[in-house]
């Protein structure tokens, strides 16, 4: 065995125990960790074709994996105007006005990351942005990616002048006279206007995706659980891999929407396993509700606006039957469930599927889990359901004093149960961490830091939201190493530094377990390795 890569003078961090291994070096061959040992014995394995790097005491962890992200759609969305820094209406209007001045006549304005808290006590409506957007076709996606604010000109071009009826949870919000306010809730409504907007070419989408993935690798990511297969994303992944330009290992879950018939379900089942060496269709993504911020979550009791009362599936029993069919076929599912009623229904559906077919061993998961009561927590471990959490959503989209839109809608009692990462972990659940990019930034060190400090990332002097739900440093590391490996059924070949495991590696300037939560996001990423191939290398290495 002659290795392709040797790393020397390293601190090899075991994410299971949190200890640094006795070995100080590792060798990589054929995309796997081939040997662990001291510098002398590992160096002796190298030949003239081996890349040998002296890490000078840097820390090697298993490759960090984002448990929930949207690479292809995110790469396209984030090409527009970033509105995430706009905290009030004046700053939002100013940002849009600057962009309008640079637009060609008739060109569309695309924005993303819009925080509804920027509207203060005003309704989220295009009228609040007049006259800045007068005559300008504009689509501004709110940060939850489940709602969009369309300008009057965009609505006109899309032929929307009143309410519509949808076969799933969606709404064109209208005033008391039936006139659209510009706010579009959920995909079915948003897509009506998106179809009227100009689209980038296939080549543009491929280049934008490649750029985004390179940035992810530079941030230390070696993998991600991609929660959609929309558009031509699978073709884009295949093209990038064929060109040697795919720097992340991607596990892709296509969507199953309400109304999917038996043939559609069979197609999703047959699609499982499709892909290449570095990307593969594994699992199916479903939605049980929308979001709390736009009033489309499914809560056991209405929010304080009288909203969030319905499931995303008009017939929740149809969702239950779909889970049963996928379970029988051995297909793991990942269900978006934010509200307590949605989470409970998902767990009920999984429990029924398991009871009906106890021989099928399938790892299902719930995505987001933003606010749940005590009696829900233990069921995750009992049913073997993975809890997939995005802690930076709590950090950046809510406030400790509960003056934010999310908290105000829920009220004090339910807002105090925000993102119960600690309680889920303590109840025995496997907790996987992710960013949900482009909803929140993808750098994994920032995600782990947010799970630990629960403070606004733009101002870490602010108080934390629910500090009792913070994870410790080891739990956070496991949430992006052993947790994703377990969720994918790959714990025997991924997520640890062990001989025979994948050579997906992240190299950091210092130990993330001893770096403070408030400085972790700034810890330099020195090297990223995917399948034994270097995808990022700092100038100092």
C-alpha cells in the first residue's frame, strides 16, 4: 500500500470520546484512511508520488457534514441581493433603492434573506416598500424560504390580481378588498410569480453551484445532506463530479408533495441509489407544515394571530400512508416539521409504520423541530427518529426577550421551548446539526458555535435565547460528524478517524472542543480533504 496523502504532526480528534488519539499521523489510500500511527512509521509508507504535509500540531477531525442544506437552489437564490442585514424599513428601503439604481430598464430585482422583523409593526406587504419598487418587477424571498414578497409589477407580469386556490398549503395574501398585498406563502404560491421571472442558463446555474460548493469546502465542509432534488440539480451534481469539480459528498433527498400518486411514489422509490461516487439519492423529503414566522406552521393551538392551524398535507392521513409505503420499501424519510402538531403527527406516522412492518430497519428523521412540548422529546429515541436541528435559526431569527416575530406569534410559553437541542440530546435522541443554507450561513464552525452560545451571530454580546438548551462542545462536534453518519446509516465507514473509514477530513488550527463558543466561528480551516483529495488548502499548510 502506497498512500496518496500523508498527514504528519497532527492532533487526531476522536468525536466519540472527545480525546486526541495517541497516533500523530495518518495515511490515505484509495479514498480511505489506510493507517494511523506515529510520524516515523507513517512517513515510511510514503513514496515520491505521495503528498506529505506537516500539520505542525493542527487538529484533524472527521470531515464536517451539514445535516440540512440546499446547495443548488441556494446557489441560485444567493446570486441576488442579500437583505439579511436589513433590520428595519429604512435600511431595507435604502438597500433596495441602491439596487434599483443599478438595474437596466425592465430588469427584475431578486432579493433574499429578508427578515419580517424589519417591518416592525407594519404588515409584510409591498406597500411598505413604495415608492422604491414602483414599476420594478421584484421578488424578495423572506429568510424562511417559505414566503416571498412580490412587487406590484411582478404580480402584474405573472397575471396575479386576486386570491387563488391550491391543492396544498399555500396562499396569495390579499387585503379585505381581495387585492394581493404582495406576500406569497409557500412554494405553490411563490412559483406562480417565479415562472414569470427570467431564469439563468444551465451553464450559469452550474457555475454558481460550483462556486458555492468551493466556498463550503473552504469553510471545512466535506459533505451535506441536500434536502431537495429540484430542477436540474441532479444533472448539475453529475456534471461537476464528471469534471472533478464536486468538492462535497452529497446525500440527496427528492421531495414528495401532497397529491403524489402511486406511480409518483414508485418513481421516488426507484430513484433511490441513483448517482455517482460522491453524490447519491438516498431518502425522500416531505413537509408536514410551513413556518411559524409566516403563519403556516401546524400548531396544536393557533398562534396569537389565529394562524398556523393546518397541516401542509390537506389530508394528514395521506401523509401517514405515504410514510408507511416508504418505510416498507426501506426508504428513509426526512420530514420538515416545525410546529408541535406537525412533529407529533410525524412521530405518530413513523410509529404506525414501524408497528405494521417491524422487520424494516429504516432511519427516519424530523427536520427543524422548533417548538415541542415535553411529552414529545422521549419519542425520538424510542422510535429511533433522528432530530435534525438548525441552531443558528434560533440565534439569528429570534431574540432572548421574545420581541421577535417568531416569539410574538407563539406567546411566552411556547417561545420558551425554542429549539430544544439539549433536551432532545439528553432524552437519548441522535441530534444532527445543519444550516439549512441558504436560510442561514453554511460555515460549519458557525453552526457548532451557535449550538453552544445561542446568541445573535452579529452581536455576541447580546443575551442567549434559551441558554439551558445549549449543546456542549463535544455534542456540537458530534452533530456534524458522527450524527450525520448515523443518520445516513454510514456509521461504520464515516464520521470517525479509523482505519477503513472514508478519508473525508477537516483540519483546524486548534481544537474545537477547547475553543470558546464565541470564537469558534473564527477558527481557521487549514485543510479540507474529500475522498482522499484535497479540496481546500490554506497558504500556511
